[in-house]
């Protein structure tokens, strides 16, 4: 009886797909998780290009893993990081759009929408500032021409 109970428990354990240490299933889960940890560490250490590379590798090698949404979100966060000298808000918006399309039910979806909206405001403000600066330069040139005419030059 005891032996058949042990065999039954072992068969149940193996049959349900539980991840035993060293099994392919546990490795399948552990590898992306370790890579996410590496990506976070690299971003924290301000090694942004390497962090993005790790996150993109997760998306390429483990696209259906539970780490994929975090990797996609992590890429966007690297591109908006104030510490990143190569931050790129346009790329961040594109990454957030993809994140929201691919993972609309993810726990970070509301936060991603907020980031996306805030970044779009920043980008629109930049465009408006550029337009205003161009107009200021045109007005300066016009003023200089008017002053030259006034002085008879």
C-alpha cells in the first residue's frame, strides 16, 4: 500500500508538469527570470544599451514566457530613464504602444498608458517649443532688417 501510494504521488507529480529542479520546465522558467534580473541590474547600473539587449533577447528567445511583458515594458522604461543620456521618447512611445497591444491585460497596462500619455505631452511640447523658437528667430531677423532700414543702411 505504502509503495503504491508513493508511485501514485510520483506519477501525479510528474504528470501534472510540475517543475522539478533541473527539469526542462524549471529551466524554461528560470532562464527568462534570470535574464530579467540581469536586465534590471544592468539598467540600475546605468548600462542601458546592455539592458535593452538583454530584454530584446528575452523577447526573441522566450516570446511566450511570463518574462516577455516585463522585458517589453523594461525596454520602454530604459528609453525614458532620466539617467539615460541616450533616452529617446519616440522609441519609448513605440515600445509602450507595442506593450499595450501585446499585453493589454498586464498589471502594468495602466501605468504604461500613463507613461505613454505623459511622454506624448513632452513630445508635443518639444515640437511647439521648436516652432516658437523658429518664429522668434524670424522675428529677430525681421527686427534687424527694420532697424537697418531705419538707420539707412
